[in-house]
């Protein structure tokens, strides 16, 4: 089996024999896979009238369990955006009727963001469609291979998710 990355690695080896281009074998494939998956996810979300960022926020609330609410601070940390960005996102989702703001009973100045029934239905439908699509991608891969791939990717990602241990550029 041969893919686009094999060609670019061969070309770099020919042009820059002084460099070890072996990392491209992994990271160029991960980058290409990411682009393919991003396009597919956008198509799935568009079919459910969602932007990717909307899915991210709604999914975070949905995963939090009943009553499906979080503080804006927890949401921004979970979705890796700034405070201003999260405020804008919550405003837009509230206008669309997918979330509501409530006073935080434990913090007089605080607010809780709660998923509405309409938001829950939308994120649940989009998730089901996304998982169906992703299953078609992984369908030919044996369960053991899936588990091995997940473990290998975890070993790369976990240190990067930990700011104290992750590599710095």
C-alpha cells in the first residue's frame, strides 16, 4: 500500500539526505487525516445545521450529565478558547435556543449555561451521524488494530495535553 506521504518522504530524502525525515511518516499522515476528518465532520455538522464550534460547546454540555450545565469558565477550559470567544459562542447559542443562562446558586455573580431540549436533540442527532460516518472509516480495521492505534495516539497526545510535560516550540 502506498499513500501521498510516501511520495513526499521520498522526495525530501532525495532533496535533503542530511535530514532525518522519519517523523514525517507519522505526523504528515496525522495532519492529512485531520484535514480529511475536518472536512467530513463539517459536512455532518452542516447536515444538522451546526457549526463545528457549536457542536463542541453543545457536546461538552451534553457529556457533563443531567442537568447538562456548566460555568462559562469550565466550558472555555474544556474547549480551549478565550473568555471573549466563549461569551460570544454562548450568546449565539442562546439566541438560537440551544442553551440558556441561569444564575449560579453557588456564586451570586456567576452564571450557569444549560443545554436546552432543542440543543440536546441537535447535538444527539449530530453525534449519531458522526459516529456512523467514523465507523465506516474504521470498519475494515480489526478491533485489536483499533485499540492499538488508539493507544499509540494516546501516547503521543497525552504529554501534549499536559502543559507541564508537553514539548515546547
